[in-house]
C-alpha cells in the first residue's frame, strides 16, 4: 500500500518527513523539544517551516475518527486543537507496516499540566486549573460532545489574564450527540475526578506538588464548580410577573461569566402570575467578541475582559465619554496597546502572548502605583516590567521539554 496523506490545507513539506521511521526514531532534524503531556501513544512535536505539529501514532480507524471529530469541534468553534491530517500506508525500510499517524497543529503559548508546574505555577493555582477544565467541560456538554476521557493529560492550558483557558487535545473517545444526557455528563465528571486524583498523586510523588494538597478536595471542587456553572447556564428560574427585571439580571450574570445567551425560553403558568425562565443557547466569548468587534484583537475571554476594562479607564481618564466607543477603542489600540506590546524585544516575544503581557503590565503598574503612593504612567510601568520581570519568565510559545 502506498503512503497516503489526508489533510486539511495540506503542507507539501509533510511528504518529506521520515514516515518510513517509527516516531521514536525521528531525530532533532525534525523534532522540536516542546513540552508533551502524558499519552498512551508515541507522540512527537515537529516543525515544518513556520508551522509546528503534534504527530501521534495510532490505529487507522481511530486516527480517522479522531481527525473527523476534531474537525467537527473546530466547526462548532469549541476549544480544541486543530486537526491537520492523517498519514496511512507507512512502511519501514524492511517493508514491515508502521502505525498510522494523526497530525494536529501545535497550540501556541500552551502547556500540558506537568510543564505548568515547571514554569512557575504553584499548588495554590490548582483551583484555577480546575475552573478551566470545568468551563471546557460545560462548553463541550452544551454543544452535545461527550468526552469519555476527561483528564489533565488530555488538556492543554493557555494563560488567561492570571487564570487559565483549557483546550481539548485528545478526542479519541469523544462522541457528538444532539444533546448529552445527565448520565453521560455524570460519567464524564466521575471519570475526570478519578483521573485528576491519580494525576495529582503522581505530581506529588514526583515532588512537583506539595504533599499538603488534598487530591480528594480538588476532585470535590471539580464536581461542585461544574454543577454550579451548569445550573447557572441551564437552570430554570421561577418568579412573579412583578419581577420581570430578573430576566435581564440573569442575562447580565451570564455575560459576567463570559457567556452570551442567544435564546431564552419563557413559560407562564395558567393564571399568568408566575414566570419560568431558562436559557436555551449559551456560548462562551461574550467579552472576547465585544473586544474583537471594537479593536480586531482576538484573545482569551478573561484577557478580553481586562482589556475592555482598560479601555473604559482610558475613556474616563481622557474625558472621552461622549465619543463614539469604536473611535475611543481605536485610539486606545494605536496609542496604548500597540506601542506597549511593541516595546518587548524580539528575543523575548515567545515568553508570553501580547494580551497576557499587557495584563501583567497592568498588574505591575498597580503594584508600582501602590508603592509610589500615586498613579504610575503605563509606559513607565511597561519599561520596568520588561527590564525586571520579563527576563525571568520562561519561553512558552516554543518551550523546552522539561519532562
């Protein structure tokens, strides 16, 4: 059987990779020393020109199923790595068959959970990682995706204005349905708790996490925060006709969580005195879409919220409240955000993505202002952060594998 490559927007350079060798034998000419998560399969990170891919060896039916599933998740605009292609018909030099390979694009500025703890993340940030997985799981379930293999190992994390955003990496066991049943959701949650418990115990055994961290409490936190979030997103609320303002309040609460509501189901009882309200279609990215509409910037949700707050502060400090918001946002973009992000030296550009740098500069400005007893200029704060803080940060766009 001849070598066959099925790919989305195929890169001609894919053909030149050493498909006749097992992934374990691929050398430094192709392999990039990026952090890799734990996996049941052999996985290598490779660079082709300006593109970086993850290559995983698996069985042909599984590879094609996962490739199609990741493509479906991409079409649904869900947070998952992008499928690039499947390579079949691989043979070694002696003619023996080699496993099928699945290619996905590497997610820039992302890290597997084990590497996070080598990049300055401490045990007190574990609840933030749990929150990121909870939001990811809720979004997947609302879209009808049953995961079947929830774990820290199957997620990549990106920094998100001091918090984290989680992206699905492994969709091998995933299924798309019209809706995910309560039983499926509970299974995902239970399995996720068991896997995370084992992964935390492994981190403690390796000395990456303190023995004082109670893995059982982390699992309980996962269950609790998932149920609270899903109840807020999908729960039915009942109130009297004189409290119709609570509909707007419910929408505002969801917006504050970062979710948009496209449809509300309103039911009144027989005598018209009581009203039931339930959100029907909910999607994360409220602030990110708002910021993109104003500035064109595409960032994570918490980052967008932080940048929108800075635009509001800029509006107030320059007395621009009567100006068109789009015009003010454009002035902020060209007068503040872009000049500050351009101050970062090229050799440090891979340490943090621009929106996260800006967030950290705002945090640094607040600390400097508190120490000085007056508001420090944003550009002065940026220069201090770039000279004092940034050099200590590890590269995260193309980071060294510390496993």
